[in-house]
């Protein structure tokens, strides 16, 4: 079992908060797509021992691809990889791209799940974030996608936006239920270095985010999602039963995946690699030299342990101590059991069925809890 991620590094315009690799120039589009076709062939050995059951088009803005381009890439995957019964083929989309003709064309591709970047249903928020769509397009995109036959939808929402009051945030969440969307992701707005938002905040041209507001709205999010019947199965992800994101869940479970395209990351259980985050360099390497411009990191046993601690504590399934003992030994388990006691006393961790899980209170500090539990060296506890 494995997944394939395709990074489509193009956007109509730059959102102020985004630190993913993308370009607003479409000049390199055909060249990058041709290079991706070459990479698909070149990377064939990476998943030679695995059957692919999920494909994910991320970005950037994959909905800038035509349906024919989507089919072209997927056909190349079928020709070079062991593609099984595809459980999920997701395409990220901006609302302003989801017109009825395009949606009808997508229905003639293997895409069976749309991830729509709504972010907010309020015009003020969309303008603050420099989104390309407005409230009416957000509404239309969801309804038109459903009318076209895409019942497996997820939408992205952002909280902690300056000016987004708690009642307005609740109203955004209530739209999830009103549209009968079965899955959504919600993220706190963060001011990342080297983004337009970071520059605007430091130059006092934009209002800064408030950590207290974000924490309060995260608590509202958890309670509202519970009331609506959603599983809070990962810190930022909420799905009705049967609608958890399969591709992303596999990431958190440590299942191998291959990333294709500029800036894409891959993981095979023993190492990580990532392609150069530069469209021209990526394309030149593949088209002119038949080589992939990338970097590789071999993972130590301690690296894989710490990654498991981090990812498992972000999920509703938690950290499986039987797995810890089997894979990393009884000494590691004993040290983790001892280190976890502080968080048990603070009611940030709970012990159930041989698993440690973060509580609602602990979800506010999940990454900090994980970092405290990390090991350094050859399983030496970093306290």
C-alpha cells in the first residue's frame, strides 16, 4: 500500500499567508508538466514493491490543470506503477476554478474527491488573505461540485484571522453542516517567515494574529465539530464516519508515498527526499539532463521513533505502546511511560487500551508534548 502526491506549483495569485512552493507565472507550466511525465518514469523503482491506492493532486492550485492534463498524468502513473483499486483520488481546487463545465470534465477523470480551499465564507477575511475568490464563488463551488456528482468533498477553513470574531467563526463552521460537507480541515492562521503576511505585519501594514484568539477558536472548533458528529481524527482534520482522508491518514500512519513535481517530498520508511523547489531548475534537470534535482536524508532508528511519536499523538488513535515496544524495545517504552506521567497529571494525555492519546486540552499543546517525549542519540531520552 502506498500513495502518490503530485505537486502542481502554479497559482493565479499569491495568498499572503502561503509558504508552499508556487509560482504566479504560467510560463513554465507546459515544461514542468513534461518534466513531471519524465519524473514519473524515472521514479518508477521507488514504489516497485508497493501497490498504489491513493493519488493526491496538491499545490499550488491543481484546479489550474485541465481535465485532459489530469488524465494525462494519471495515465502515466498507470503505465509505470502498480495501481490497485484506487480508494481515493483527490484534487485540490480553488472555488473560482470550479465552474460547471470544468466539473463535468473532471467527472470523466479518475478524480473522486475534491478539496476546496474555501478558507472563509466572509468577504473581509478573503480580502485580508488575498484570496482569488469571493463569498458567492465559495457558495457556488460547493453546490456545483455536489450537483456534478462529487459527494466526497472536503473544504479548508482558517481561524484566528484578525477581525474574525467567535460568532463569525461559529457561522463559518455552521456552513459545513448546512452544505452537508462530510469532511473539513481547519488551520490557525500563522505568520510564516518570508511570506507577504510576515512582511505586512512587521511593517505594520496588516494587523497581527492573536494566539489567544486562535486558541479560543480552536476550542470552539472542537466542540462544534463534536456537536455536528465529526470525528476529530487529526489535530486539523474532521470527518464524518467513513469520510476520513485516506491519503493523508496514510501519511500519519507512516505508509510510503512518492512525491512528484517541484518541491514535492517522498518517504519510503527509511529515508526522505525532496525535489528542488524551483520550477526552472526542476524542469531543466529532467528535460535536459535526465536527472532529478533533489536531496536525500537517511533516517536513523531514532528519527523514525520521534516521527512516530509526533504523528501518532496528532491522531485520535494515539501512540501505540505495544508498537513502540515491538519496534524500539522495552527500554524505550519504559522511558516514554515515565515521561508521559507529567502530561497525564496535567490531563493533557489519557491512557486507553495501551495507547496514549491527547485530550482536548492536550490538543492545544500536541507538538510541545511530542517534542518533550522525543529521544536524541541512539534512543537517549532528551529531557
